């Protein structure tokens, strides 16, 4: 499994969205710095994913995932399959949404994570890519 963590909160970041030709979309934003942290571990081979949302990140919370990980080179997020989880969550679940409070943001985040966890085929499609195969072939 591959693990990563992401920060989600009330400090909104406008994202691209569709609008009719000639209409400029109006997207709300909020400048409140309150965050929650999501941890996720994914196996691109079978699409199995586990996640946890907590109000902080520290050594104890991070160690919850350390026993199931494949180690990757440092400073290489582009090859970590779990990075794609955060992109999907930001696009599909929290993008362009102004939440009333952190609890509402956490509900949307948890719903998005549950949706991803319940769809192994989508996780395989989202996180599985050919570099894993090439690493295995080169190791032989």
C-alpha cells in the first residue's frame, strides 16, 4: 500500500468549473485558517483504500499507516499513487464550496473518502499506473 496525507479546511481555493459561454461563474471563498488532516493508504493493484480524518498530524497518527507501506524515494510525490486521491477529493467533493464551519468541511471530506473507499475499480483507475509494472520488471 502507498500512504499520503492531505490538508483540507475552510481556506478555500477557487477551482475551474463549467459555465455557459459568456457567463463568468461566481465562486465563493473563505479566508479562515482551520484545517483537518486526512490520511489514506491505497493499493493500486486491487483498489483497496483505507482512510482516517483527524484534527492534527503527528508521529503517532502517521504511524497508524506505516506498517503497510511501500517505501518510495524521498521528495517524489509524482510517483506516489495516493497523491491522486487528494486531487479527486478536491475536484469532486470540496472544490468551489464555502463551508459554514470545519465540521461541515469534515463531513464532505469523509463522504468523499467513503465514496472512494467503496469503489475499488475507481481507485484502481485513479491510482494504478504503469510505473509499478516497470519497477517490477527492472527489479528482475
